[in-house]
């Protein structure tokens, strides 16, 4: 007992105890998170979906992402990206990529809904990751005011306050969000495609994502109550256009008037 008491008084004992506590806490959190994500990613798919998805993947995706989706020099590993990432990338036509570039561009989809689901099931079986959102989170019945605040704080710097999109660096861009389905908006927030950061449930809760979708669909439905919005470029750009157009009209009228008097 005396020897144990002396060790407890050692100057490094507190540091060792703190490190041990951090390791145990971190390990338990990682295990719990992995189990929850794995369950969420796989419970909605059948074994048949996974098998068919594996065949589709081998025929259409393995060239870039490698057999087993382990990645190659032409494409990243897909282990752990989850079903939501596949549903977004394939469901919007961004994958398979049409050509190399700063980022994958949206284009007509190559796979139907069933095939997209099967590909998502296969990738979800490789490792835990974000799952396809439940229908209750996509009903567009959230709090639009809360969603607008969340959007302006987290998204407007790239997508524009009116969700009209905007340019980024080196040929990249944030796409406009009008016409994008609620499911794909949710999946983009959860997975962070292209240059977009990941907004996991710790950053924006599922209810917060639902509010953002509600807000985006509301402004899409309302349109521009003030008239032509010129692509929602903002008050500076629109004011400059009006100023230039107004001056042009005045100059043209002056020229016409002086030509009449002469």
C-alpha cells in the first residue's frame, strides 16, 4: 500500500491518468459511432441489392475506384463513404464522370433508381458511413426561419444567400440549388461532395438539415417578389445593371432628341 501511495504522488501520475481517460473515452465513442452508422447504412438493403450492386460496380466503377472500391490513382477509395454519397453522386449524374476537371459536373443520370440503390447498397456494405435519409426528414415541413438562419451561417458564403450558386477558386464552383431534390440536398450536407465541407449531425442536426431544405424549397417556390432577379446576383450587381441601363436610355434619348431638333 505504501509503494502504491508513493506512485500516486509521482509528478507524471496525473498526466498518465488523463491520457488513459482520453484514450478510453475516445475508444468508446468511436465504437459507438461506428456501430450506429453501420446499422443505419445497411438495414434498408437486401442481400440481393448488395450482390447486384457489386456486379454494377465491377462493370462501371472499378476502372477508377478499383476492385473492392479500394481506390486507384484515378479515383479515391469508397470504403466508408456510405450509401448517401453514392446516391448523391450517381443520382445526380456526377458519377461516372464525363471528363476530368476541377470537379464532377451534373449531367443526365446513367443508372435508374433501382441500379443506384444497388450501387449504394454495395458501397454501404464495405464500411459504415452516412445513410440515405429517411422520408420524414425530407417532408419540407421544418422551420423555414431556422433553416434560413442555418443556411446563411453555413452555406451562403459559397451558394449565395439566394442559393443561386457562385464561383470558387481554380475553376471550381458551388452549384445553384433550385430544382435539386430534398434528398440530394440532405445527402450533400451529410457527405460533403466536391469542395463542400461535411456537415455531420454534430455540426447540423438532422432536424437542422430538414429546416434548411424547407427554407430552400420555400424560396424556390416564392420566386422573386421584386421582379426580375437577374440570377439573384445581389444588390450591387443588379444596381450596377440598372445604373448602366438607365444611363444608356438617357444617352439614347438625348441623341434622338438632338437629331430631331437639327
